[in-house]
């Protein structure tokens, strides 16, 4: 139930955090709860992904993508992710999840979710690739189409070398999965 409570809190308070513009960040504060931990008494690796989802959903609400997706029959879809764990988040520790849309190229959007301890240190970093699927047209949209439909005037920066490596790795792994392993 706590996952839904966190999601509901994020949805209900999204407006108070203001409109999301490309280049902005979503900053959500959490505390590591007993239901979040594993046998090592720190944040379970699956919780990082769930909390990154909430950061993405905050961006979707604040950018207007949730209402636009409902209207147009679109579905934001996560393609893949890569995570690095640097420091543990122990039980009861406060931390923030700082989420951003880093850039996009074609149909791929690169997102970043940094888990920041109350000391200011990074605990983990999650890089994601995602896109928006048009159910009616049965295709993944060029992200420039999504930005234009949102009424935004934004130009993506070129992907960094690390982002290009991530995108290529994701494409290769996806091709392998489609072939059956």
C-alpha cells in the first residue's frame, strides 16, 4: 500500500512543484521505511527502480504528458535502465530522488535519477531510456512530436559519450532479447 501512497502523494502535490520544462528537475523527498529494506537493512534494489518510476511520473504530471497521453491514446514506456549503487541508504535515512530528462534522439529519451542522501552525497544513479508509444497509430513517436504536442519549444543537447554507450548497449541487449536470448 505504501507504494500507492507515495504515488498518490506525488500526483496530488505535483501542481505545487510547478510546471516541468525540459532541463528542470523533479526533486522528491523520501525516507527509507521498514517495507523498503532487504536483509542488509538498507534500501532494496527493487525500491530504487520503483522510486525512479515515481520521479518519472512526477515529470509526466508536471509536463502535462499524463493528460495528453490519455487524450491521444499514448503510453509512456520505459525501454531499459542501468543502475550504479555508490552508498547504501540505511533504514530510516532521508534521501531525495532527483529526476531529469537529460536529452532525446529520435524515439529515445534519456532520463536520469540521482538518489541523494541528506548529507548531499550520491547513493545511486539510474539512467533510463524511454519513449512514448502511440497505441492508435501503433508506433513509437519521435520525441520531438511529443515535445511539440506538449506546446514546448525545446531542443535536445547531443547525447554525451556515456549516454551514447548506454543507448547502444540498450539497443544491442534489446535485439538479443527479441531473438530469444
